[in-house]
């Protein structure tokens, strides 16, 4: 039987694109809903047939449509 390594194997990822030489950092643009800044929340609605997507959230509350389904963040307008 072969001896197993006693030290854990660490996997490192490549540097982020923003820190790579020659790459420009892109700024994040915020989205707004009724004048409030929107944050993302990963919504997992697969159990009810909605799928999985980033939903819009303002002040800790999901923004829901008339059917009670969370609104995807990408559908809201970008802040000026």
C-alpha cells in the first residue's frame, strides 16, 4: 500500500482579471427600483418551477411581481 501525503493539496485559482497585467478594471453599475439601490439575492425556485436566478432585493426584501414571483435583477434599469 502506498503512503498517502500527510499535507493537504491546495488548489489555487488564477488571479482575477482586474489584477492581471494589461487588463482594465470594469466598474460595477448599480440598478435602482423606486429610487432605492438594488442588491442581488440568489433565488432557487426550482422546486416550484421558477428556476434559479439572481433576484432583486431592496432593504432586505425581495421585489415580487403580481404573481408573487421574485423579479430578476437584470430586468431592472441601470442607475444613471
